[in-house]
């Protein structure tokens, strides 16, 4: 559908302008004052128009455990997460819908779902998430989370002898599964892309990484992994490879301009240089990193080194929401305490660019998405500048990023199709989704993780606690 947004506020280089924006066949056709109306006229008065943001790293099905996991570091938190991970696809469907809705209502038009697969129902899990994202209409980058080592292998051995159970599925079978998923579901033109997404060095063999690189090259797929989220992983890389994880990933050819890496907290200066040289993208997950005590990623250093950075909420049980605007706010101001020189601090406009263009770059779509540019796809968001949280009138982007915007998103278009109007998702029934989420869950305060009980003593001794 073609439309023209009239008299809408957009950011210019260092100011704002009121313009009309024509959208034809899903793409931005013109941006200028007083344009002829093509298609439907949309009143943009007192609205701020921005390119859609990317929720560049999350795990949708963690929604079922948000708010319940006690304060634990990643390795123990993961043990609890997997002990209670949902095993039916109905839940996968509902949490993908929920993740999409929350992302949209915080200005996100794209979501990278590092999707946890139900053992034995892997393709079904992927099909279900794809169906949910298509129904909502958000642009989806479905990244089936794979590994080929069992959970305990992710904890360094230290001086001890550790025997790990073999992973339940072979590396070969895992790669075949991903290739089949790519054939069935990778449809970038329809708004659904598949990524190769080995979870990270802590649980993946080189054979798995190599297989993912081959699939990525064969089908032109982006690559997505966790990287150096914890101190334990930093130690583990030295045990496994005798060098840093980044040095190893470079050696095996995993890094590149289509590779996005979540967290990136414990990197050396040389590692940062490697990320810049290989044009890899860092996904900043500040809330998850605080929640799990993982650390503060050196984002200002990345930016100074020329590393592309985008933002992700991370899964909803290490966040414990999918509020992308909150992630961008914390991810912008957190670093002010790490560098005395305020001239290095991130501005709200820089944060907006990271959340939009930074996300697009990491997914190899900077030519098509991420900015208000004629010819790019119309993944657009308008914010209601008369919303209480964006008043009184000051600097709209400053207040959007540094304030606490609530109910500020007015309309969202993905590929030129409107999927949020008047602050409400129009493609699915959100009231029904609320009821379903309610009925498929219960209040719970008593659960205990068997795996945490098994591995906690070893973890504490390895970490010197
Ligand atoms: Zn993650």
C-alpha cells in the first residue's frame, strides 16, 4: 500500500525538520516538505519519525521464565533456565508473539531471535517462531541456537579432571537440521531470514563452527553467536585454544561483516582490533550483563576503534523484559562511569543510529534498512510527541532516549505495511495473547534447579569463591 506521511518531524544532521515522506511499494520514495500525496495521506503532525530499531539479540522463549530466576551468574543461571525450558511449541508460538509485540511497542521493527530449540522438535520449533513473526509482521532474523557440547563443558576445568556427557545430537545431524531449516524458511524477501547461530565457543566444537561457515557461504547467511560474556568463558578459551576466543574465531574464519556477536565483555585490546579489522558487529546487551553480573562491555572503546555496535534486549529471563528503549537508555549512559572524558560519551543521536543503522549493518542490510533514506525499505516508527512521557517539549530524541517513554510509539510500518496504529498492534489480537500467556503459566516461588545443585560447588571453586 502506498502512503504519504505529512508534516512529520525528522532528525537532520544536527537539528530537526518538518517534512512529508512518500512510501511506494514498501520503500521510501521521497522525503521533502510539501510533497504531492501518493496513496493514503497520514497526518504526521507532532510526531517524530525514526527508522525502526533492531532488537539485535534475544531468545524469545525465555519469556516463560522472566522474573523467576534468582540472582545467579550466567553459567548457573543457564543451568536453571534449561531445567525449566518450555517443551511445547504452543509456548514457543506465544512467546514469539509476545517478543514481537513488546519489541514493536518500543520502536523495534526487526528482531534477531537466537531461538532455543526443543530437543526432538527442532524444525517444528523454528516453523512455529517463523509463523508467529509472520503473523505479527515484524521483520525476523531467526537464529536457531545450536551447540554440540553438553552444558557442563561450558565451565572451565581448572586443575580438575572433568568428564562431560556427550551432547545428545551429533554435529553432523545438527548441521543437516540447520540446512533443512534454511531451505524451508529462509525467505528474506518475505521478511524472514535464517542465520547460522552456534551459541558460542563455550559449547561448540570447531567442526560445528566450520559447518556453520560453510552454510553461511553456501546460502549467503549472516552469522550470530555469543562471545566472551563471562570471566569463566575467558578462562575456558585459554584452556581450549591457548589463545583468546576472538583470536581463535579469526583463525577459523568465523568473523566478518555478516557476523554479529552478543555481549563481548571480556576482550583484550588486540581482540578489539581484530573485530574492527574483520568488520564484525558487537551486540550490546547491557541489562542482561548487569542482571547476570557479567560485566560492562567496553562499548566506548569499540566505538573509538571503529567497531560497529547495535543493541539487544537479550532473552527475557536475563533482562527481564523486552523493553528496547530501556536497553538503549542504559546501554548509552552506563559507560559514562567507565570513562572520565565526557567527550567520549554516547549522545542520544548516536544511540539512535546504533539501534537502527548499527543493527542493519550487522545483518548485512545497511543498503536496505536502518535510516530514513530514499530507496530504503519503509521500516518506520512514529512517536507521539504529545505523549505525557515526551512532554514538555524539549529535544525529542534526547527525551526519547534519556527519558522513560511509555506508550510513545504511535505507528509502525514494516516493509511499508502498517502493523501498529494508534499505539496498538493491528495484526494480532493482543488481548487474546494476554489471556493465553496467563492461562499457560502460573505463579511460582518454590521451584529448585537440580542442575544448579549439581554444578554449583565446582563453579564456585573454579571461580575462587
Ligand atoms: Zn543471549
